[in-house]
């Protein structure tokens, strides 16, 4: 796999231009393909099509289809438009080189007594850098201001956010979460960090949030629960699968399932559920049989039925209840989302028993 303008946040959040050998689907792809193949000199019956990849799992946690569509459009344009501009700059530079018999140096400074100041000759990299900065400071600034205004008009609160297996944060402001997710993606490009800072200040002011407030700090809205060594019956491979990652579905489907990352075949849901129930039971046993430690000396408490250690300090759990409950809640969300009745009954019983 080959990419251009690749933006990487983590293994479940990435995007860019992916080069694929396939048939052209529309006029826009035809234009990009002709530009790329002309620059690379590729001559083949099956053209290499530059395709925008939008593998952002955080997009699934935005409220409603409108915010998700805007997110996909903005992030996709940031890769596609920059790549198209790069091809046009390289094409223009090649045409100038071929049409000129000789290259004369041009002074970039004003000489003494000379009234004419020559514009500096910019390299293709410098031209592309200027274009990227202008895209953020002008085009995206105007576009995002309008988009945030529409989201603010729609209103809404915590009820507008989707309830997914990895939902671990209490999200209340749709416009704020949209801005934070877009900015964290744009900030991945080191060339436009200063422009993103100005854009951040403008958008947070529009929402009515202070720029350096704690609520403006981005956190991944998706929790992670990795099930190791999940066996695929088709390709006979074992993979570690993050069960909280939601694969976008092109068509509405009543059945939700995990797919193999190698061959795309669905995993055996019953086998996964049995393993998850076993994990829940082992976590519960480990929590109940854990040691109590002195908060001062970190020694294991050896006296039973006491609230303090030998030095009269409070006792702490090795596994805090908050950590234990957060893992069980994630598993309950998985059971609810994928209709795993056995796992749902088990997790509900544990959570109700510890309240």
C-alpha cells in the first residue's frame, strides 16, 4: 500500500491519498488519475487511481450525520486538494523546464540603485507550503465558521451523541466536539501549525468557549478493549482485535459483527462472546480476591476485618473500583451493541451486585 499526504493519529484514525489499481468511477477521479499518471509516467491498461481514504474512527462519535459528513468533507479536502495542487505545480514546473533552453539566475534582493525588484523564484515545495497555509487561513476558516454556525443552530445536547461500545466520555456540546476533532486532525500537519492556532482561537470564540479552558483539550472519545488471538475460520490467522472499533457500514444492515482484518470475513460471534464472558468472570474473581495495601508503606495488609494498616494508615485496593467498573461497562456496551444476551446478563448482574 502506498499513500501520499498521510495523516496518522493512531492505528484506528488515519487518512490520506491511497494509490489503487482499479477502474475509474467518476469524472473527478478521472481528472486526478490523468494528472498523476502523466506525472509518474505510468502507462498501463489498469490505471493507478489516487483515492481519498477516511479511516477516522473518531468520526463515528460525532453527533448526527451532518457533523460526520462535514468532518469527512473537510479532512478529505485537506488531503485531496493539496495533492491535486502538488500535481499541478509539478506539471507546471516541468513544462517551464522543457520550454526554456537555459535557466538564468534571478536576483531576489534589491540592488543599490536599481529601481526594479524581481519576485523571488519559489520552489515547488515552497509553492505547496503557501497553498496549504492559505487553505487553512482562508478557505477552511470561512467554511468552518459557516459549518459551526449550522451546528449551533441545530442545538442539541448529550442525547445527540451516539451510544457506541467505546463511548467512554460524557460529551455534551456537539459544536465543541466537532471543532476539537477537526482541529486535532489539521494539527497533525507540521506545516500549518501556526494557522491551526489562529483557526482554533477563532472557532472557540464563535462557540463561546475560552481557548485555554480544560474542556477544549481533546481526548479520544473511543475506549479500547483488545481481545488477543481471535481466530479466523477463513484465512486461519490469529489477530488481536480492538472490539470497540466500529467499521463504517455503506449500507444499513441488521446484523453487526466483527470482521477479520486480513480477509474481511466475519468472526464467530458465539466464540467471541464465550471468551468475553470468561474474561468478565475472571476480572470479577480477581477484583474480589485482590490484596489491600497500606497507603503509606505499600505493604500488603495481613490483618482481616480492619479498615487501617498496622501504622493506622488507610488501605487502598490494588485494582480501584473505578477501573474495574469501567472495563465491565465497556463489555456491557459491547453486549448491548452486538446483541450478546449472555454477556449482557452477566455484566448487568455484576454491576448491579456491586452498587
